[in-house]
C-alpha cells in the first residue's frame, strides 16, 4: 500500500514537471505555502528543460547549428516530453531523436535533418564505445598466413557504417571546426560514410558505394577477398591498395582471423 502511494506521488510530481496544467493536482502533496511550491516546481521544470537541451546539444551539435539555438531548445523540450529519459545515463537520451525529427511537422521542409541526426548519433555512440586495440595495416603480414583474401577482419567496437539518400556526410563535415569544407550544393545525393574513433577522436570518413558494400560485407563476416570482389563488381576502377590504406588509417578494425581455404570459417 505504501509502495502504491509513493508511486502515485512520483507520477503526479513527474506530470507536474512535464505538463504545466498538472501543477494544481500535485500541490496537495507539498506542505507550506502554495505559491512557494509552484515556484519550486517551475525551477525544477526549468532545470529539466536545460538538461534536455544540453544532452541533445552534446549529441547533435550539427543539427543545433542547422536549426539555430532558440529553435533547438524548442524541439529539445518537445522531444523530452515525448521521449522522457528511461535511465540515469543521459548519453542514451537522444536514441529516438532522429525518428522524432523524421515525423516532426516543424522540420518537414528539411527531410535530410533526420539522416544527419542518425549520422550524429553514430558519432555519439562511437565516442562512448568500448575501447579495443586498433589493427594497423602493417600488422596483417603475420596474420595473413593464407593470403590477405582469406582474412576475416573484425570491425572495431567504435566503427559504424552509415548510408543515406541525402548528403549527410558532406553536411556533417562542413560543420566541423577548421574543416575548410563548404556546405554541399545539393543536399539530395547518395551518401556513404564510416564513423570511427582513431586515437579517441571520432571522425566521419566519406566513402564510395563500392567501399561501403565491401565494408558492409566485412561487417557481416565475409572474407576480405569476398568483400573486395563485391567492390570490384560495383566499380571496376576500385583502388584496393588506396582503400585499404584509408580503412586502416581510420582505425576501422580491431583484429583479423586467418581462414584456411575450404574451411567453413
């Protein structure tokens, strides 16, 4: 019975924070002056809005730049009402933000915002992903006992693939400090990118479709030779040496397994 009463109080308090119209029903819970209780609730509500705004600003700085500070505060408040945090770690608070933007009428004129947010969320996840050793290109020699094509590369825990019908990678890169890159002339253009974290610095690497298909195959367990064959089928001019150098420089892999020819792997 006491547990139920406590739960009811907590729900009424939460409702008063989220909805100003619910303040009146929560006031009987507080002793003392009613006006003072209302002031304290307003203070809590302001702090809650500030926390929502700061948490989302940390995870989605590019979206914040695109929409402006005032409008971002508005959508952060609306998002917080629709998707209140379900856990103590606020680093997970923005997990539904991209879907929120995709269905928000307030940004319907900018359909690429949702995919930019999806890319930003991958960058956010990469920053907080677990640590692991980074495999360098030079380290493959000892592992590749059956040849490079028979290697199964293991993607680093902080490595993610991103694909969009919008120029999300170019937009993200254009908003990075000192990038020197301009905003893309066309926002509607196929985009393929890899998010990684070499030396604890998150970076987004734009890649072509052929490279993306190869990396996607590696992510699902294909051998390096099989993945590169997919890339060559997509683009006969695919430069294997150049791409491998880029992949390993970006710290995309944490290890490799040599698979003997004919082995089920």
